[in-house]
C-alpha cells in the first residue's frame, strides 16, 4: 500500500506507512518525506501499521532525520510498542531503534514529537 500523507497535527506533518515497503515503492515514500520536510515545521513518520520495511526505507528514514536536523526541524518515528512487531524488530536488529527519535513513548503518534 502506498504511504499516506496526512495533514499537519499542528506543527508536524505525519507521513504514515501501511503494509510492506521496499525498494520498489521507496521512491514514492522518499518524495512524501521530502514534501513533508519542505512544507512543515517537522515530520512524524508513523510506522505503526507497516508490516515490513527493507534497507532502502531505513536509509530514507536516516537521511530524513539528518535533513530535518540540518534544517532545524523536528523529526520522529512512531512504532508499534509490541516487541514482536516485525518493523520494530527490523529497527532493533539494524540498531536504528536507538538512533531514530521516537514520537512520544514510541507507542504511536502524538503531539509530544512536535517542536515547542
């Protein structure tokens, strides 16, 4: 399923991924992230409904974090809190769960990831 681009939650734009995401559909995800970075004060990438992400998606997440930091924008990801969640597991195995900032407490999106 294509990534959904949702309206701003006040200060941060939410980019939601649902289903499986890999190299084949990563260009659309990258374009949505770039548009969100260009059009808001921050970005929250909601991965709570994603069932699979590959290294191309992980690379986009890291590049977006670096670009947001360079621009002084807020950036966070929201992941399913369940330890058995496949995307959470991929993020843990890659070491990125401890690198990418988590929205709120990591259990979903909320306004705590928005800039003050």
